[in-house]
């Protein structure tokens, strides 16, 4: 239901991670087509989840720079990139398990309906 929000009040670091997670799930949902079987969807989503070339806070391509403080140094940036990479992989794996709960033939149309929504008008 959070995907319907246009504004989101940030009360702490957990809210920032939640926002990033929602945007990541939206991106994953956008990659899965209604005709994809579980294998095709897993291949598509895992490819983007395993990609280490994604923007982190403080970099020009990151859509939420106004809400996130950038890392203080290079080591912090690498630690953050590794952490967000793990978050992306775990969320992708859990999302696919939910989308194909009813069988490996087709994804749940209910999950795919969220791909059309943009949380806070943003995307990763």
C-alpha cells in the first residue's frame, strides 16, 4: 500500500531503507512481463539484482539524494554499495517467490499491477 503515497514522512534510517526497497521492488516488477514464466522472470530480475553498477546516495544518478546523506569517504561508499547490493538481491528473491506462489507458469496479476505505480513519483 505504500506505493500509493505521493509523500512519505521520513522519521529515521529505517524509513530511508524502506523507500529504497519500495523503489527497487517497483523496478523489479517493471522487468517482469505477464507472459514470463518463473525461470524467465528470475533470469531477468537476477541480472539487474546482481549488477554492481548502480547509483548510491551522493552520486549524480541517485534519485533520492535530497533524502539521503552521501557516504563520507570511498570505503563507506563501497560498504554502502555492498549493503544495498545484498538488499537488492534478497528483495528480488523474495519478490519472485511471492509472484509465483500459485505456480511457475505466470506471475500474479495482482503483483504486476503495482508495476504501473510510481512511488513518490520516482524510480531507481
